[in-house]
C-alpha cells in the first residue's frame, strides 16, 4: 500500500496518537497497551503499526495463540483440581 495512504489512515483513526494534541492519550495504542515492560510496549507498537497482510502468516499466528490458550486452559484446570 501507499505510504501516504497508511499515514492518513493512522492519523484519522488515531492509532498511534490523538488528533487533538498529538499525544498518545486516547489513541488506540494507549488503550490497548497493557504491557509491563518497555520492550513489550515497543513490540506492541510495532505490531500495531505493521499489521500482517499475508493470509498464511495470519493463520499461523492464530494457530499459535489458540495452542497457547489451550495449554493455559489445561494448566488452570490442573491447578484447580490440585487445590
């Protein structure tokens, strides 16, 4: 995609900064950011500003997340049964 188009989209949707004063307050990134480290915050910013376009990559990420969620579900169940 054209860089100017993406720049316009990011500005209009207030993805990285708001339009009123140019700060991060109220931006989509600020609302989504629940990271605990600087590295996590930078990684989230990169993911938000460089979304995946390739269907194969999107499917691979979704598969990985579902495997992690399933693994966590079984660990929580084991913990519940142990207590």
